[in-house]
């Protein structure tokens, strides 16, 4: 076991990890950040995405000790207290949420996209979702949600 | 109540738990932990068919931290069927918790419960098994041949189910033309993003509680109490949030094993399958081989149709009879044809178990029928839309077998509306630009609304009023994210004149909610929302009684509007629901509560028509779906936004069924595309432009005229896409999925 420090949602956690533990495992099983989901553990579905220094990354393929010193944001860190982020509101309003299992990962991907590109085209949105699988929605309302969130964050709606 | 303007039914409403889902606060089963919880792992068979000659668990048991190792040697040997739905359900019982024979790669051999997942994984690797391999068979037609390896005593044919109307032979003989096709559809996997997971606890009182994301808590209770020989009062099944199901969580797959481990250890036990295990060892949609014969006249009238289908049910019976039976009925619901026959033969093979999956037989039957009829229409030189319009049932149509009405079937409206939105008539049928060929295709489909006619179809509910005029609903509905419970609150809100937001819901728990048959067969709207309506009407009557006394006006004069009981004659005479409920408590010393059982009175049918444009790259064989229109006859949309959501998701699944999905086995029976990397479900970038339209002409017995959408939505999708590809290339494809290799091969043969 190795003692490491992880900066998650602005707070520092000291945690003992094994070398082969992934960030996903530490988030869910050690620190109880269970909003981050596991759908495949093979880097294919995006349910486990977190922001690492602003990039949306699958936490199932990041070793926990490699995330030391980085700024990690999980789905629990998107809202401000009980005030939802405009991306979250847009997902709710457009009906982009069904079973909800892919939703945290989708929102993390959206956050990274809109932080970097406030006016993405439809093509840029679906490209950004290339590593996020959903079996419920056909992605239609997820794309709509992202368009609505982008508009609102630009102050246009 | 009639002719009243609807306030909540017909609204676009986010699902009730959406805020919990976007924040990560909602607890799914995998997110739950109990003090001193053990972690379980399963050992799955690496061979397709074998007798377990020797199994040595001593090394695993000796590993520190291992609390239980279970195999066929130390588990109860009680046969069961994991798809049992109700207490005396008679279906073949071919499963055991563990058996001394394995019948497919992925079959259960042993399970371990240990202090940590790491220890459980290590222990599994320490179990030594010697297999005496037996001959295996993977193809259902091969499995039917004489001398084929026998998978269960009595042979591989589970049953033969036949249903017919009119005189098929005579009608075929008299038809101008007869067309025949052999069409095959693959096994596909549900791919819910949440894998199978369950937690069981067992306490010192001998009480077992099982938490699992499942579609049928009450049936799971029956199965678990049977295999563990426990009274039902000592077995509780709870459904936390479900991270997608699509039928894959309708059967008790891992729950009986997890329950056994908890009982053996007296500790909470959690088992979470990984993706590979979920794909290989849980359930699939039945693969099938269809032989279809159609008699048609020169003018395009379909006069007779004969289906013979061999269904691959995999290694165990589970849903074999249920799916074959359901499939047999569907094709009698769509065309005016009086002479039809459907013969289904489910067959055991040494392949993953086929079970329930969205559509429950309809996606297979309509894929085969619609691909076949597209070819028939072409051969008659008739536009496929015209063929549909000539033959589809009219609103007063009947099932030719019983002369019973279909309800208010609107497939014609779906086709007409869709053809117009898609510009079917004016759009070029095919286009060619260098190596790219484009084409358009369409298909229709249908699905039912519950189990009426097959067996009991019942949902019970309890609804009680709170002092402030809000309400609490106790519902056995297993919402899978499709919004059934939200729809129930809209229906109740409409009847009671209160905002659905003010109705809190306790869901699917065998000890907290009344009995429900389970969430399958597209029962959610037609049956369970009807139950919600019935219980709300019962509570409404009680509220009105109290209000009449409080306001001193006759009951008949009162209505419930916007949180008030109000006189329809004198709007000044009104009281808040709070005043009414408190009046009941204070003056009459009573609770306003309703408990009702609703039994479905009818088997009505939902319909849809899908239109697709595709582009085929003739060099790579890749198909892109460019444009899509889906129209569905839903009677009345209670929550249109979520009806659309069902259809949009169903199209993703349908295009996958047509083009990219399908389990692939190697020569030893091992699934080779056992990961999301290799099992190709569609990504956002692969989805077409899509327009969804609804036909809302009302279905009399449905709640506010509503009928189902969840399963019907995926039925016409795959054949619409396959027909578009066939039309684009001028090749009649008869085997799904149309992966690039298959398309390239067909282009070569064509040349």
C-alpha cells in the first residue's frame, strides 16, 4: 500500500492505495464517490468519466497513484451545493435522462466540451460523445441537452 | 370527467428521479454497501458441453478470507425456471443453482464469497475442475437432427407451438403467386450500461433480503423462496434504481446464487458481473431461422402467409415457451389476410441462454416478415408503401383467429403520416455517387399491451393522502428510466386535481408495495397506469365524500381542481384538499386511503411504421443511416417527451440489430465479441437525423386512451434499415446483421 493525496472536487483526500488500483476503484470503493459509474472497466463506455485537469477521462484506465497532484472533478462536484449546473438542468428538461447510468459520464464529457468550446456544432457534439455509450436515448435528447446547455452558458437562452 | 380538458396527462415532464441521476445521488445496487459485506465471484464454464468429472475446492476454501464456496455438491438441487412469473406458472424447469453438467461457455460452475473482491477472484482461480467434454451443438437446425448431442433429457426440441387462421393451404393454392424465403436473425445482447448486480442479506431471524435491479420483484421472491426452501414471508426482494434493463433483468439470473451465499454465510453478499460476464452468461434475444411463404394476387393483395420458425433458446428453457408463444400472436394483428399460420419451435443448443428482450418475439417475426414482403412488393413491381396501404388492418379490423377486434389499430395512419414526413413518394428510391449507393426502405411492426389472454394481468396499488393535500403512492412498478412511475403520477394528478410533483412514490419492494405481475410485456402504461387511475378514482370518491360534508354541497356537484374541492355550480364554495383531509381526520376520525387491484380487460395492439435512408460504401461495405422517420400509434401520449425518448432509443437498438450487433461464436462455442470494444452498439456519431411522430387516436380501454410504446418502438426499425440497404444495392439481404463483410460478399456475388 502506498499513501497518496488526491484532490477531488476541491478537497484533498489522503488515501492508501495499491499500485494496480484504478482511480475508478478508489473513487467508488474507497472514497464512496459512487456517482461515477462502472459500465465496462475497459475504456469503452464512458460511464466512469471524471475531469482530470479539465479533460474528460475514463477513470477505469487511470491508475490512482498517477492522478496524484491533479485536479479531479467528479459528478458530485458539478453542482454548487443544491444548485444544479446549467448542464444538469438542461439534461433534466430535455428528457435526456432515462435510466441514468450513463448520465454522469455524459455530463462530465459535456462539461469538458463546453469549457473548451462554448459554441460547438452538432458534429462537434456527437464527436465529443464518441466515447460515451447510451442504450436508452439514441443520444437524440442528449445532443439536444448539450445544445441547450451551451446556449444558456453563452447567455442566449 | 369526460370532455374535461386534461391538465397533467399529455404534458412533457422530466422523470421523477432525474435530479438524482444528474448529480450522481441516486443509489444503484452497485453503489450500495452494507457493514461486513462479503464480495462474491462466479466461476463460469470454459467449455460448451461437459460433465464435471471432478471439482476440488479445497485450495479455495483454505484461502484466508474465503467464507463460502458453493458448487453442485453443496447446493440445494431444486429445479426451477428463472423466467417464472407467478406461483403456479407451468414452464419447463431445466435450471439448478449449480449442476454437475455445463451446457454452454459461460454456464455456472461455482461461486465464492470472500472478505474482498480480490480474495474472491483469487479463490475462483484456485478451484480445480476436470471436465469430461461432451459433443456440443450450436446451430438450432443441427440440434433438431437425429443423432444431435442431447442437451436435456428428452431431446433438444423444447416444444412446437402452432396457431392458425383460415385455410392456409387452400389460399396459397389459389393465389396468383407464391413467394418463399429463408431469413435469419441473430442473438443480440441487451447492453444495459449497468451490468447484472445483486446484494443479499441474511439476518439472525432467518430473514433474507435481496436488492437487485430487476423487472420482477414478486416473481423473484417466488423463485428464491422455492430454491432455498424458505417461506415467502422470510424473503424480501427490493428493486433499487435500474441502470437499464430491456428485458435482460426480467429473469432471476444471479439473484438465487447471491441469496444462497448470504444464507450460507449469514453475511451481506454482493455480486457484480463485469461486462464480459454480463454479455456471455446472462441472457440474449432469441436467434431464429424463419421460413416464410406468402400467397399474393396480382393486385398486391396478401391472401395467405405461412411462418415456420426455429428459435435458438440456448442452453436452458427459461423464456422459450413464453417468447415463442408471444411471437406467434403478433403477426395476426397487422394485415387483413384471413389465412395465416405460425409454427414456432424453440430448440436447445450449447449457446448462451436466450430470454426476454425488448419486443419479446416481435423484432424477430417482423424483421423476417417485412424483409420478405419488401421483396414480394418489388417482384410485383409495387411500391412497398402502396402494398402496406392495401393490406394493413383498418381501425375496425379483427384478429382472424378469433374474430376479435384489435382495439383501435392505426397502422394505416402511421404509414400515411410517415410516408408524407419522409417524402417517400418524391424521394429518389436509389441514388449513386461513385462508390456510394443510397436507398430508402420502410417497415411496419406491432406489439402488445400486457398479457391479457395469456395469463393473469394484474397490478395492485395503494394511494394515501397526506394532511396537506399531497399524496403517497405505493406502486409495484419497476421503473427502468422509461418513466412509467412518472406517468402514474400524471394520471393520479389528473384524477385528484393535484400536481404530480406532490405525489411521492414508494416503488417495487415485495414488503412495501402491493403485488404487480412485473414490468414486461409493455404493461406499464396500459395496465399499471390503469391501476393508478383506478386507485386515484377510489381516493377521489372518498375525498369528495368528505368535501361534500365539509362544504355542505351534494357530492355530484363537486370537482377536484388545482388542489381544491370545488362546487361546479358555485365556484365560491371550495375547500383546499388540506382542509378536506383534515376534516376527515378531525370530524370522522379516518384516513383517506385507497387500495385497488386492476386486472387488464383487453389485449390491444400498438403499431409503428419506420422509414430509413441509408448510404452504402461499396468499397468498405459500411452502411450509414442518414435519415429516419418513426411514427407510432400510441393511443394517447401521457408524457410525449418520454414517448419520443423510448422511440429514439429503440431506433438505436433497431439499427444495431440490422447492421452491427449479433453475438459471434467461435468453433468451440465461445462468444468472441464479449466486450463493448467488439460488440458494436451504435455511438452518437452513427445515429441518423431522426423525426418522431405520434398518432393519438385513443384506445378506449387504455388510461385516457393510452397504449404501450416501450417494445413496439424497436420492432419496425431493423427491417426498415435492411430494406433500405437491399433497395440501395438491388440485392435481397436475408441474413442479419448486415456487417461490412456480408455486404461486400453480396456485392461480389452480384457482380
